């Protein structure tokens, strides 16, 4: 019993060591760089924050100027839209540069963007306190979809809707959807202007010779560490199951072999005693 306990502790320590090694390897593996361009850099308000005063506009800042037919919505706690159109704003320097990657000759090349290009989304009114969500859908200069949401809590005073205002029900423009889906029906020139050349001195459009890298390509960065952990856990589990079985088989074999030897010895003894008188008889 004591030997089994010691062996179980040994197997457990090996399992823990293997998992720690797998986690260390996962931390050392480089994360796959995102190849999406023209993505959201920051917003006002920031996602996850609390707004306590009624705002007339929300600012969504991108690394490229949004497409002219980009689609923006703002929904309140009840799910009803409260947005009232959008317009381009004045670009501003980002507090923290945003890094995006371009695939050039099979290699990801990083680029820093220091300027945010805003879309100012008007808010008609604030009907109630609670969670608000601003969603956006656009297309980058390289044809990649730019989509996402910004959520925040509103804890300010309720405001009334403007006279004659009704919640909008429009969806994305067909030309925008055609560009995102890659169909040839989209008219050229719908996408916004090239991104920030700013302090980097590099245009946001993909450089000459760059190959388009879709967002869904490649393996997610967490897949390899997860596979390592699963394989190590499976190996340790199999080893833990085999060792008790092997010990049990060896013990049973030894126990069975003991009586057999004793039986053989006993069988030889009568033979010897019987042979003694026979030899004496011949004499």
C-alpha cells in the first residue's frame, strides 16, 4: 500500500512538471500577428467604462479613414436604436500607437499607426440608464472587413427624443456588403482613403508585392499550447494506469510461482524415499 502511494505521488509530480513545462512553452511561443488593417484604435467613450453625462456624439477612431458607406448603430438597454447618422471627424494623434501587420513576400512586417481617423456617431437621445452598444461595419483599403462593437454603461439622466424622430431601421449598404463578401458587383472607390502616413511616413495601403492575408487564415495562437497540454496529460494518464497494472501482474505471478516450486519439491521427496528401498533391495 505504501509503495502504491509513493508511486501515485511520483506520477502526480511528473504530471505537474509536464503541465508546467507545457505552459512555459506556450508562453515562449510567439503569438500569431493579426493581419487585419484599418481596425478600431480607440473610442470615446472607451469600452467597459461608465458614462454619466448625456453625450451628443460617440467617437470611434480607426487606423484608416472609414469607408464612406460604413454602417454605425447605437442601441440602448431595450435594444432600440438611438443613433442619428455619422460623419467624419478631425484626426487626432493616438495616446498609444497601434501596430498592425502586413504580409510581404511570406513574412509579416509590422507597422505603427500614430493617428486615429474618427467616425463621429450622433446619439439622438438617452432613453434610460443601462448598457449601450455601438457597432460598426466598414471595409479597409485592402478589402478586409472592419467590424466590431463598443459597449459601455450609461448612468446619466434620461433625455427625450427629438420631435418627430423615429428609431432608424436601415442596414448596411449593399455595396458595402458586396465589398466585404468579395463579390464583383461592388463599385470601385467605396473604401475610405489610405491610412495614416503621419509620423510613420508609410501609407496604410498594402505595399507593392504584398499578398492579401485573410483574417481567418492560419492557426489561432492558442491552438499549439492547448495541443501540447492535451498530449502531455494523455501520456501521464496512460503511464499512471499502466504502472499499477504492471505491479499487480508481477505480484500475482510471484505468488503463483511460489506454491508451484513447493509442490515440485514435495513431489521429488516421495520419489527419493521410494527409490531408497529399491536400491537396497538390489543389493
